[in-house]
């Protein structure tokens, strides 16, 4: 068993919050509040990894550290860890 930590990029606009995981292609979600988008991205990561395992795909290791861009907040303390079985 090993633990995998993924960086999360969260941006905010007039419609709410948007989160993405650069190391998991297409893994993203949104929410009305910061707390909601953080909850949603953790669920999205879990579902993404579950689907990969179900289909016999290799779970990606963390490859990158999200870079801060205009309009985004880097969430270093909110990295999400998952235990790989």
C-alpha cells in the first residue's frame, strides 16, 4: 500500500469555484463555495481513481506541482492523499 498526494488548483469567478487536478487528466469539478468545491474535488479524485482501477489502468503518480496563475489560488495545505491498495 502507498499513499498518493495530488495537487489541486482552485479558481474563482462570478459563478463560483472551479477545481482541477493537473495530474489526473479531465478530473475537475465546481461548487458554489470554497468548502463545497474542495469536498467535490476530493469525491471526483476518488471516483476517477476508482474508475481507473476498475478498468485495469495504472493510477497516475503525482508528476507536477500546480503553478499559481492569475485568478487562481494554490492550495498547498489542501492537497488530497489517497491510499493505493
